[in-house]
C-alpha cells in the first residue's frame, strides 16, 4: 500500500483545480481519473466572469483556448421571447477542451495525474482513507478530495435523488442560425424542463437540456427522438434546430437532482478529511451558468483548508456560506421555470423590465476569487468571498 498526503478522485475542473493548488504549494497529491483521454461531458459549457477569473488564477486562459464571447441572453417560452444584455462578458468553451487544459495545469504544477484509472471503493478509518483502484493498487491518504461530478462512489454516502436527466448534443447549425446565435446564449423554458443553446469553439453549437427522467427514458438515446420532442415543445427551438446536423450518433446523458442541492455534513467518520467539491458538494440548475464557478470555488476552498490545516467541518461550513444563497435562489427560479404559470411570470417580468434579467444574473453569481483563493494558498480563508 502506497502512502500519499492527498488523493483526488476525479479529473474534471474541480478535481484538477484542487490538485493544481495543492501541488503548486509543494504538497504531495495523486489525481485519479477514470477516462483515459479527454472526452465530452454533459454541461452547458458557459463560463461566467467568475469562472474565467478562477481559471486565470490556475494559469488557464479560456479565451486563448478558443472561448466564444457571450454578451446577451434570450429567454424563450412556447409563446414569447425576451432578450437582454448580460451584466458581464461570458465565454463558451467545450468541456473537452477546458478539462484537458485544467488537468494539464495540475500536471505541470507537480501533481501525479493518472488517467484511465477508476476508483472501485474508498474506506475510512479514524484519521485516514484507503482508496482502492481497478489497477490493483491501494493508496493510503490523509486527505481525500471527492470530485466525481454527478457519479457516485462506493463507500461514500449520497443523499441526492436523481429525478432529472441532463442531455447534451453538439450540432452544426444552419448558417442563418449560426449568425443569430453569435454573441448570445439562448434558454428555452419547457414544461418540466429547459434547454440551453450557444456556440462553442469551431462554430459548433452546444445544446444542453434538463428533462424529467421518465421523458428521457421514453425518448431513448438517439438524436431523432430527442429532436422531435424538443421541436414539438418549443416553436422557437424548432426554428433553431431547422437544418442543424448532429455531430454525434447519440446524445450524452447523466442523471441529476432537480433544482438546487447542497451536501450536509454527516456520514463520514469523525476526524477524517473528506472534501466534496464541485457537484459532489453542490448541484445548481444548469440555466444559472455558474456550475463551473461552484466547482472551482469549492476546489479552491478545499485546497486552502488542507494547506492551512483547518478541519473538514470548517471547509463544509465555509462552502455552504459561499454557495448557499446562490443554490437556494437558483432552485427557486428553477421551480418557477418548470411550471406554465411560473414561466409566464418570468417572461412577462423580463419583457416589462429587461434589467431584471441582469439583476437575477448578478444575484446568482459566485464570489470572485480573492486572496484566499490564490493557487499558492496564501492568505486567510476568512477573507475568501466577495461580490462585485
């Protein structure tokens, strides 16, 4: 059995960011990622201004990677559309490209990154963890960072209920539609769900939907069934999909909770140091566009607490303070958007006072990274959390 200080399970933005910060501070860290190579993941692929700032702190320039500027938001109900300026300049970048860049930053900082290695189980003792991987090696660590996204892990309690399914497809849009999508993200409010559409690099359009589990089960994994359902649900979306060519044979899908979710302390043995980051700690409705900011913020907080020798309970409390208001407000907005009367209220309010869209966008933002979030771990975490 090999002993290491920290094991990070999961090589997405949250896991890679935590490994990058710890390794840059000279700490021993092993990151285990089950995928052998970069791959696409279900995600809206929108990078808020906070996400961009976190990435720059990690040495990753999303715009230089090909991130597409996003400056406007258009909301569509089945009967009406409203457009508004965003209160910041977002970017849109595929997870295929983003994840590879953050993971490479972790490797360059000195983290031991092992791809193609799946963790079969973890077990906790009074003050440590044993991580068993599918290659037969067991790692004994003091700190365990859980960054497995929406995927659970044997040995870790999971109270989330997967009643919704995130579905994603990359498309080559028709030329007129491509021009209409330039510089904007579009959100289509449906019965019991919604769809986001925006351009990413290389002229590709990313379609990401959140739909009830029973609906997705009926539609199957093929694009034809999903497309037919979306076209029937939204005339505006039907116009955007007209002439669009799917780039994959099958859509990607992942089960997730409805509304907002935050992990509560409990379930781990007293004295252990398990840090849940990203979706393992908090899941936010995708339409807010700040899921990646939550991932990077919680990763920075977890790494900072490890570096400063603060207990895991302190991390959980700090992460809840930072994410709590955002998750609750986003959950409320998601509940409103999921009903016909709620959609009508949202659309009418946005049409009557377009500034409300920008105001809601400001309220559903994560803190910008400050001194306590620095990759070198400098500064007290008490200062970690400020808003523009």
